[in-house]
C-alpha cells in the first residue's frame, strides 16, 4: 500500500497577492509539488521539507522578480509610458511577494506540523 503524500499549497498570502497572475501561482505550485510530507515522516525529514518549501518559494519569486525587472527595462527602452507603468507595478508586486515569504512561515510550518 502506498503512503499518502501531500504537497503544500502556495500560502494564502501569496495567492491573494498574485491572484491576477495565475501562471505565476501555477509555477510556484509546481515548485512546491517537489516538496512533500507523508505519514510517519521523521521530524528531521519534515524540517528538511519545510526548508525546501521556503527555498522553493524564495527561488521562484526571485526568478519572477528578475523577469519583471527585464520586462521593466524593455518597457523603459520602448518609451511607452503605459507599458512602463504596468511593468513597474509588476516588478513592485514581485518584490513585495518575495519580501512576504517570512510572513508565510507560520502557514507552511503548520503544514509540516511545526
């Protein structure tokens, strides 16, 4: 009989902030699908998985922040003020989400029984 394996969901705070970016939420969830818990998992392993979840979110959000910065540079080069405003708003949102990861630790910790 196979063990029940669960993967943490993207924390609610990030789901709310990124509601207009379902593709980013899907990518973050894909990253978190590489992290799991299962019945009988040792505390050490749960701690390792908890840390992997944090790194997955931080790495993913850093990637999206870098992408948004590239989009902003391209928009600035185009001279299109509407495009610049949109790209700047996205970059600020990604930076805000990246800084919000510590606020997600309680939710992630609860998932891993911490």
